[in-house]
């Protein structure tokens, strides 16, 4: 939006390429000034040093650049539109033929792997993969937006099948992968933050394709879980969501992105309605639900000396409670215990208990960077309960998981112990698998 | 005759399609905001966009102005709306009415 206010925009040097990409797309000749990187967590004296130091691109004193940006008139030449139409390169369907060794090396060089060996997507292998769906190879599955170039990606059935072959998936896994691709949600989120993703499969297809919802469901013991999770990651990497310093800036990364917590719900052993039924689907429908967050805490004991509730309170106080989101993965044995001995008739009742009983001080809530970045603007605009939480004394206890419906309860595991996992993962969407069979 | 040791594999990249929404392509030139000849006696809004540490950065900028250009009045503000969206209007209207310039940043 244009307001006609002289502005000096600043960025750290880490995002120079983003500024360049945006300038080429939007065309506005903004006078960006670049500080060193990072700003977050730096002491005031360091930040003062940035201001009194040099522009990280031009090498000129930063303050001079800022003052010039605000006071030097734009010349006619400088006001020229900088947008340019970038030609879309040809995308040959086939790569140049080569030996297996050379092609595998090419995939590594192009960044088309997650670091592990991939299966080369030969025409024969992709054709076999495509037998996993009745849909034609050229059918549009979805689009994906690229934050660096502002371009869209056209994802077809064949595009997904290629990634599936590379990951070692089987044809029967393809409908799940096509369903994931319809969402446009990447496994690897472009960010400086170490985002992770999660996926849960519900419905008959879990058993038809041999997914593990029982013992070791979240470990490396099952082809379907492993290959489906890995394919989602390869989709992200190969399609462009992990281009270093262009769409990917996370300093440490997140190990969950190897497999995205790919799991199936143990519907047969759960005492509650399956997750997808809670979300309005029929039990006989096969769907995949996606999640996004950062952290996953394992229960380190079986709460023998401390009640489940006390243990959960301690764990959930350690998470940011962003938008009240949390996802609990309970072993069926624990779900049964909670229903039979503690009276929780539905997962929503568990969510209500958490919502009412997990508390933290307002200070703890607001001094989390993620909360400040994403929730404080809601408080500023009067959205409750956040606006109220900004007004209370710092030591006031608040109930940050204020929406029981945002607390997801999944039942996964093999009933060898009544254990659980707690995460800050938010539920994002559910997609139909059946329409891609 | 084909070489049996050579393999033919499919291109794993997705087909890119050009974006058009918001593109500046086709615009001849931009009418940038007129600049004051100096900031003496002017009001400069120091707007942090909400990324961690950007508020502290702007506080340091305010301290710098107080020491080195005391005739400049500075006002600290935080961008309203979502951090990653161009969705602010109230603050920009306030600055348009009461200010002369903006220093805006800084993520990372």
C-alpha cells in the first residue's frame, strides 16, 4: 500500500537475496540499508555497534545510508521500475541420459536429496508407481507457492510419483502422497525457525498399505511410515523449499523433517473416536491430517510417582502455547486409563482439562519470542483473551491453552507402556486420500 | 543404437509458472515519496516490525538520534497487524498525519 511517507527500510544481510528477489518482482526501488546479522538475541551494545558501523553491503557508514535514504531526492533514473519478467526455464520431462553413478551424483549436486541415497526415477519405475492411482499422470494435484521467486509450482500426479519413487515408496502409498500434495503445505517451512511437520493417516488405508500405528509407530521400523514421511520431505526439497539462504535460513534445522513424524492412528485400540471422525469425517474415509510446530517432548516415565496430570502440566508449561495449539500423542493404554479411571469420555474432555489446568505467568507467556512476534499484534488490536493478558500484572497466572478444540489428542502406540508425547504442533488441515486412489 | 548402460530418468522438479499478483512488471516508473531536505526539526517514526530484537534495535536508534541529532523528534512504534503481511493502515495513517519519515526494520 502507498502512503507517501519517506522510508528507510532496514534488513540484516542474511535477507539480501530476498530483498533482491522482491525488488525484481515488485519493482519498487526501495533504498534498503543492511545491518550485520543477526539482530535477535544481540545485546544493546552490539545493536548500537550495528547502527554506528557500516552498511553490510556497501561498506559505507550505516547512519549515512539511512539519512540519505530519507533526505536525498529520488531522481528520475532512480525512480525507474526495477521489475523484470523472468523467463520460466524449460523443464524437460526427461533428464539427459547417463550412467547410474553419474545420475546419482547429479541428484546430489542439484540438491535433490535429503542426504540419503535416492532411487532414480526411471520411466519404468515411475510408471509402476503411477499404477497406485487411477488418476492420469498429467492431472493437476495442486499448486505450491515459492516465497523467493513468488512463482507457483504446478504439481501433477506424475510430479508426486517421481518424488515417491525417489523416497523408496510403493505404488500403494501414492494416494496418501497425492493427498498431501493437494494441501500445498510443505514439510519444510521457509523460515529462520526450525519448523517441523507432522502427518497422521486415518481410515482403512492405514491397514491396506501396512502402516504401523502400534509398537514403535514413530520409529524406523516400517516401510510405509518411513517412505511416506520421507517423500513429503523430498517433495519440499526438490520443489524448492530448502534452498539455502533463499527459502531456508534455519540455523540448526530440525531432525523431525527427515520423516515428519509420519504415523497412523491406532483406531482399533483407541477407546475414543478416531481423530478424523472428530474432525467431521466418516470412520470409513481414508484421510491424512497435517500438523506444524517445533517441539516434541517424550514422557520420560509412566507417571508412577507423579500423576499424569501433574506431569502434563510441567511439560506443557515448557511449550509456547502459540494460539493455544498442542498435540498429544497417547499410547492406547494411556487413553484407556484416562477414560476408565479418570473419566475422560472424549478427547475434547482431555483438552478441556488441559485448558483449565495448565497455567503459566503472563510474563512467561509474553517473553517468548514466538508469542511476542505472532500473538502480541492480536493483543494490540484488542483480540481477547490476549488483549486482557497484556493488561494483567506480570506474575498473574493465565491459562494459555484457552481453546480446548485446539488441543489435538492422537492415539498411537503398541500398548507396552502407558506413555505419551506432547508437542506444540498445530493442526493445519485434513485431505482426502480416497479421491486419489 | 542406445547404450544399455545409460539410464533415462524423469526430471524431479515441478513445472514453474510465473506469478502475476502484485507484480510491478509493466509499470514505467514509481512516484516515490518526496524527501525533506534534512531531518532537522522533523519527526521520525522508528517502527519495528515485530521480529525478536527489533524493538531493542530501534531503542538504540532512538538513543543515537538523541545524542547526535537532538533536533530530530523520534517516536518508537511497532508495526500493527501480522508481521509478515502488508496489512497495516492505522499506523501508517498516524505517521502520515503526525510524522515526516520512517525507519523500518529489522528482521533476522
